[in-house]
């Protein structure tokens, strides 16, 4: 008879009082079913007896000892065909029927596995989605590094003034929100005293595998937030600055790129050697790159402004001043450097002017992780 579409996996929560559990799918032989208790594969005859082999609606597994824990029953058939049909030999209906059923079983088995797999939308053309060796307490985010982040549905972090930030993820609705005024725990701070004036707050996504809940978390730690009970996975999203009024500045982050309100890092700066500038209140210590723009404000002499990493490396000319006139605006993107000197954290970039008459005006507009 035909083999109808069937669920080929079922599980039970056994409490040690019942010996028999039904499986609602057809098997052709005893080897076609896998029986597990608490994740351990059990053996036919030694641990259980089997009925219903060949029945369209399945049968029963009866344990020798009443099981305790999760009982899993699922069909697992090999991807082969053992029957060999001889030329001009007998064509027995039952043999042919079993062979065709086994093909359908293999297809249903593939469907069961595919239904549990991570997938990308139809029409998505990216290739080479290879996951690295799995590690504990890791989250994986797939996607392109550059391009149309809205189309690709990457992680987005936003905040306006206030104590709330929102994190948007593809396929997650509504967005995850983190409120510094909320109770300690999921979607709030990870400890007392997180909220405070003039400090960076690091935003994390956290996951509870027992409940399947995805939440946010605010922490002063950029490496090891205190996770609420039950949450065992963490993913670093980014950071935002609490100003003197204990409210977030306005930022928008797409993937690892952050745009912030313009912040002047250098005012009327003059230095003919590269001069490090501390910008730890403008970009977080976790930033790898810093970007912005600058110009020479009414230079008294012709000159050029350079912006570089803290040590003068990766220098970029961003504006040439002409005596008595402002230079054209120029943009920069250079490596950011954070270091601790005498227990004090500094985050730096550097600049120089080609002469003492060229005054540098430098603004930071964002950073990258």
C-alpha cells in the first residue's frame, strides 16, 4: 500500500511508570528505528522489544525497564538499495513495494533533517557559508561584510537620547530593547551601578537555550558581562556613551559600522609632529577603526593636515590650507588604538600640521568594530 507523508520523529518525557511508547511511522525492519533514552542509544532485545514492523501506522517500543528521561524514537534508514532484481526473474509485488517505500522513507528522512537546518532566503546568491569548528558559548552571524545591510538583514543597534537602545536582527520581531532603568537581568543592566554619567555601556545579545528566549543586556564590561540565570550564550553587539546627564548619545550601527553625531576631537590644533589625541569619550575601547573629517580653519600660512593612527602610521592628508582661506573638507578612516597607561585608559588617534600657521579642526563621525 502507499506510504503516506509521516512524521518520522517522536519524543516522550518518561517518568519511570510506563514501559510502552508508540512510534507513528512505518518501518520495514527492526534496524530502521533508533531508540534513545536520555540521549543514549538502546539495543533491541537487551533494552526493548519492538512491534508493528511493516505496519503503515507504526507500532510500539516496550522497554524491559521503565525508562526515565527523554525517550526519542525516530526512523533512520540507510541510503542504499539491497534488492537485486534478476533479468527475467520473479517480480514479487511485496518486494517491489518495500523497495519503493524505502525510497520514500529516505526522502522523508532528508526532509526531516533539512527542516531543522539553517537556511537562507530564496534568491540569496551568497556562497561559501562554511561554519568554523563549533566552540562553546558562541553565536554565529552570517552575511556580507559590506553592501546593502538593510537587504542582508544584519544586526542593527540604534539609540536616541534616553536610557534605551534597540537591537534589530533578521527574523526577530519586535526588536530587542535594553533599558538601563529596568531591573537587573535580561533586557536591562547586568549589575547595579551600570548607569552613570560619562561612561561607555556595552550592549550584548544573550540567549537562554532552555526557554529559547533571546534578550539584550547592558554592561560596563566589554569582555565578560554577568549573565542572568539560564542564559549561557552571549554575542557582543556594540557600545554607546552615556553623557553627563546619564542619557545615551544618538548613534546608528549597521553590522560593525557605527555612525554617531559629530564630535570635535581637535580644535585649532597646531603640531608639526604627530600629536596623539585622547578620544576615549568619543569612541569605545572596542573600536578598531575611527572615521571622520577635518579642515584647516583660516590658515595664516599654506599647509596640510594629516590624520593618522596614534603612532603616526596609516597617515591620511585631509585638507590643504591656503593663507587666509579655509581648506576644503577631507575625510579620514584610520586604525584606533586603546591602551592603559598608569591604570588610565586612553583611546587615541594622531594628527599633525605642516606648519605652525595651519590650525586643524578634526571631527569624529563614527567607528568600526
